[in-house]
C-alpha cells in the first residue's frame, strides 16, 4: 500500500508520466522485515550449486514482488581475487565460471 501511494504521488507530480522505480538490496534476501535471509555471496559461492542459487533467487524475487519492488541490487558479479577489495564477501568468489553460473541462476530464479 505504501509503495502504491508513493507511486501515485510521483505520477501526479511528474509532467512526463515517468513512474518511480523502487529498489532494495537483494544480495542476502530482500532487505525488509519478515523476509527470508540467506548467507552472503561468498558463502553461497562456496557451495558451487547453481540449482540452490536459482531457488534463492526465486524466493527473493517472490518476496520483493509481493510488496511491489521490481529492481534488486543483486547479485554481485565481481570476480574478486584481492581481499583488499573490502566487499569481497558479497561476491561469489574468484572463479569467473562460477560467478557467471551462479549469477545467471540467481537472475533466472
């Protein structure tokens, strides 16, 4: 209801009828109360399981869609080989094939 009200206000005030695009963090789940929480990307990457990543993406997508959010800030597709990056835990790891396979599974899910 809240997003619908925001969208209505945005559309009423937009002279070009451009709707707002609502987004939230989706790396470890939809970042909102009551949503399912998953391990970080590096943790899920260590499982080497595209089917499991597909299921996670599917659950996260359903939970976001249920509240009207269509844009997720995920997955992180950086291939991280240097721990100095600082956000290495958000990545699936250092193997480009693994990162590609898991990222694709997440998005398709």
